[in-house]
């Protein structure tokens, strides 16, 4: 059976058999984002209700998790209007064409639960996710693939999300303190780019070469990768966000949308909508972040990561990591090109602030602060972005999130870097290296319509003499190199012989003894015959790949045949549920 056919069958059966709890886990890590007014996705009907998308809506991939393309347009998870963020001008902007500004653009996003980058845990503590616009080129520090260096020249960068290369210590970090570069983490469309790179996408349009709007492609403008996933219309924490400035973009020579001023706020204010319909309220004023010192509406906050301490009120940090006590809030951010604060000395190092820097609230003079401006928490050069300090055209950091450093295989390299560099495969595209998981899932349960003699068990194989069905599960991984896959069947009759068998095909359930057979394509027995424990458990493995010659990227299906003399249908034998595995390198 070809890998292409297997992957389709795997998706169909795995999703169909997960149930409500399983589907919740699939959507547990969720990408939510907004787009700017320049691109063609503005006004396209969303995938959930056919409502025209605006730059004020918070979007999610149509399938809730990023996937390989081609993909449908995103869905509106949280409307910018009366059912969501409560932006007063939203209704009048619904349906306006992309490339024309409207007064609802959401410029930065957080749910107040971002990773705290705790310096008291072993290094590295976390990683940054971020986006850039179509003018960014990268090229500072280690050059990794895919990155801005490979994707910007082919116009495939502005709808992407990048992740730092891993290994950054806790900040504050001045320029070139620990440069690690960045890698592609999420793609706009999930298709192969002009550079040859391919990684899971979110349903936006690419390519998007630099130029005046209307743009050919999209620009991802705000982003949050939420480990708990706001799967309802609004998360319990509400939504923290900023709106857009009105002043002229120095690269394009045209005004920005002016959504902040239209709603009575500064583009450097952090707003909060606590419940659907808002209205948005001021949570953190610009001066408390060291912004707008040149005057109201002067700076533009362009990216945002927040850990809110639970009080609901803004309690500003006065020195990095004081939020770890729970007394203050972590607020990390960037500013848009053209903001007067760019070039001003930061309050921690006294060096010029750049539009690619990850900033934090000012360090007061009583703690050694040297200016009233924000402090540089992680200089742009450390994550591979260019600045005037590095002698290059500056890159604009457009969206930001912080996540926990994840290294499931313990090789010291973040999982995202393993996958992007090809060190690890990720057959199912879920962001977890295949050697850390089992690629596959259970199927062939026994609903009433299929039960041979009324012995249904919709959560396992058909019921046996114990009154319930035998359930086949798996542990270890599907890696051929590790060869540590273990198949275990529970809920068997005690002390009864059983024999595992495998085949390359999933088939429609066929009555077989007191149970069902769902494995076909040429059956292979997997001796020896084993005997269930007094508790009704029988396992096989590890070493299955080596014993049976399972090759990387081949898909096999497994079931257990077992004796059951007192079974309900009188045949004397039964089968477990089945399990599908796609083997990986």
C-alpha cells in the first residue's frame, strides 16, 4: 500500500476514533493571528461561517491546527466586532477590499498566559516565536534553513512565523550576546515555497513580494501560540491587544490604518477585552511601557507577549523577572519602524533601540536604569534580525510570543530545529519529532451495528466473556532506528492464548469469530503465541521493526486474535480493536 493512500486512511480513522477528548488534545496547541489591511485575505469569506475577514478579527487555521497545503482560508475565532473584541468601527469594515485601510486593524495579540522565560530554570528556558514583514531580510548570526535568508528573496516570508534557533539564555541580552538565528516554524500557505522549504501553514496567501498595497499576498500581523488553545469565542483570560498607528510608514510612504486613534487610544497602549463584545479598555498605558515620551500617539507597539499575574490590573515590572514573584506582570514587546523611540538609548544597556528588538518595561534609575525608555530584553541580532547597529537595513519584528523550550529527544536541539533542519522527521506535521511519538492511532471499535451477536463495545473490540472488549494500544515510538514500539492489549479474558497479526491495509470491519477483523492486504502472523496475564493483558515488542522488517514511511495495521471459549457468540475466539502505525526513520 502506498504511503499516500496510507496517510489518507490514517487521517480518516484517527480523527474518527478520537472522540471528544481526543479532538480537544488535537486542538490543544493553537495558532491564532491577525493580518494587516494590505493583503488579499481581507474580505475573503472565512471557513467557519462565510463571514468576510477583516484586519480586526482574530483568526485560526480552518482545521484549528496548522497543516500542509493547499489549505482553505482561515476561520474567524474571535470577531473584531460586537461578538468579540468590541471594536466600534468593525461592522463598517466587514467586506471592504484588501489593500484599502479600515479603522479596525489589530496590531499585537496575547492572552496573558505566555511563557515567563524563567531564569531560575536550566538554560535554555524558552524560545521566541515571531513574524516579520515583507521587507525583512535577516542574515545576522547563524543562517539556518528555512529562514528569512531563504524565504524573503522568493516573497515567502511575511505570512510565516519564525522560532529562534534555540539555546538562548534568559535575558536581558545585548546585541550578539548569544546569537542563535531563527527557523521557519509556521508557513503562510503550507505549500512548497520557491526556496524548496515546506512546513505547516495557517491558510494565508503567498507569495507576498515587497511593494505598495494592495499586496499579492498576506502579512501576518499579530500572533499567539497558545498551549491551551482558546477554543471558545473568548478565552477566560480575555484578549490583550494593541491597535494600529495613523502616521506614515517610512518604507511605503503611505499612512497606516489609524485604528488606535479612531477608538480613542494610542497605538502604544495595551488594551484588554475581558468578555465578548467588550468594549476594549486601557490595560497598560504607553508611558508605563516607556513609549510615547515624544508625545501622545508618537510610538507604535507592534508585537506583544504577556504573562498577567491574575489580578486583572496592570502591575508594571520594574526589573526583569520580578514577575516571577507574582507581584508584577511580564510585558515584552517591539515597536514599529518609524517610532521615535527607535534610536533612543534603552534603559538597561544604554544602546540604541531597534525595531527588531524584544523590549521590556523601563528599568527605573533606582535599579540602575539609564533612560526613561524601554529596556532591551533580547536584541534583534540574537534572533537573526538585522539592525542599523549591525550595519544593515533594519528588520521589523511584527508579532511575538514566548513558548517553553521543548527538546523531546534530549539532544540539546529544540524540536523545531530538528524538524526544520531535517535531523528529525515529522510525518504528521504536528511539530513533534517522529522519534518522540507514535505516528498512527486506534480504530476498529465495535458499535452495535457491527457487533456479530449484539456484543457491542463502542470503545474497544467486540465484548468478550468479561463483558467488555479487548483494547489494543501502543507505547514507545514508531521510529525504526529506536525500534521501541510496544503493542499492548488490555481487557482480555484472563490466562488465554493470543496471537498478534499485521497487514498493510485498513479494511471495512469483517465479522471474525466473536469480533471484527479490520486488517487486510495480506496478513502476517506475529509469533510466538502469548498468554494473557490474570489481569487480562498481553504485550509484544519492542524489536518489532527489526523482526518483521518494517521500513521507514511504511504503514502497518495491527490486531490481536485470542481464545475465548466462554465468549458471547459461541465461536471460541475474538479480536481486539486495531492500531495503525506509520513507521518513521
